[in-house]
C-alpha cells in the first residue's frame, strides 16, 4: 500500500514518499516504538531516527521526507522541538489517515490485509492523539459475533436491533475463546451483535472513547451510542426482543396483513325471504 509523492508549498516546503510494507516489520512492537522514515534536507540525508516526524501509531510506515526549510546542520536536539518539523508531522499524519480512508472505501480486501498486519498499532492513536481521534474511528475494524468478516462501527450501527442504543464488546486474549464465552448467550438470544477484541490496546482505547457518534443527516440531530463491555454487567437488553419473539410478532403481523374483509352477501332472488 503506497501513498503518492506529495509536495507542499507555502509557509513550509517539503516532499515525501511513504508506503506501507506488505508484512509486519520485526520491530513493530518494540517498546521504543521508533519510526523509520528517513529525513532529508535539500536532498541531503540527515537521519533515519527522527522520532518527531510521525506519531508512534504510524511507525509501520516506510519512506522518505525531504525538507527545504530545515538547516543542513540541524542537530538531534533541534529536531526534538522544531516548529517546522511539527507542522510537517501534522500534515503527514492527516494525509496518511486520508489515504487509509480511501483504501478502506475503495479496496476493502486490501485494507483487511493491512488491518491484520497493523490494526493493533493504528488503534494506539485513539487514546494518544485526541486531535485525530474522530478521523481515526472510521478506520477501525473488528471481529464480531455476526460472522468472519471485519466490521466497522458504521456497519455495526447500521444493523443494530430495534430498541438497541449501545455498542457491546468483549475483550480477551484469543478469538476462539471469546466466541465460546457463556456471557454471549443472552446477546445471541436477542440477535445482538457483540464486537470481539483481542489486542492488549483494546483495554485502553475503548473506555477512553466511551461512545461513538453518528452525524445527523439533513438537519437531524447527531446520534451517540455508548461503548459497553459485556463483562462489566448492567447490560439492559429488556428493550430488545428475543429472536423467537421477534419472529412470532413478524409472523402474526403477516397473518393479519393476509386477512381480507369479506362483505356479507346480499339477499338473492332465490332466497326464501325473497320468494315471499
């Protein structure tokens, strides 16, 4: 997954060529969380260890950035608190998120491969980068009780049951164990989908987000859905009909709709009362 070369003009000027590797780098989960994008100044190599060039949650990226505004003799200390570098970082972050959004929309199968490799890292941005939190949420994908395909927040909300106002999730170490959890029984009985989360970072970002907002259309109010772990109790499913009850109600409505009003037949000339 590559991002096209980009040149910026205006107050700062730089070019960049970034790409996502096809497989996980060996040091992706190194505690230091270093990025490996190379920094150049006017086509002169400066460093491949500039940690202020991209946020840690984009450390899977590879490529180069070439600045026209930084001094050639820039030191490591200058790079740590350089306003030019800070602006480059902000612009690169926004552009990468935009490109990932396009990939998710236009090539979902390719995006699913990206997510399998780097989704756990991208989710770190949800609690580290408040400024980009809203832009990151549409990129997040989940496994769920609805099937094998990855699920977005948007897809989950689109198939919520009548009366459901909460997004439910379950965290654990292994997906297969989560699928067998007895805590899912009540939700399955009502056909309520539950997101299944297995990355350690999920224990942090889900409570930090707290809710998922859907913008209202055509002047309608925004909708908010609380994010709730089913292991913490208090899940109120009383407003959601069990699947058997819902089927019975649908069947009953279908039968009522099939009944037709029959008008009583009028007395005919052959009836006894008419012969009198």
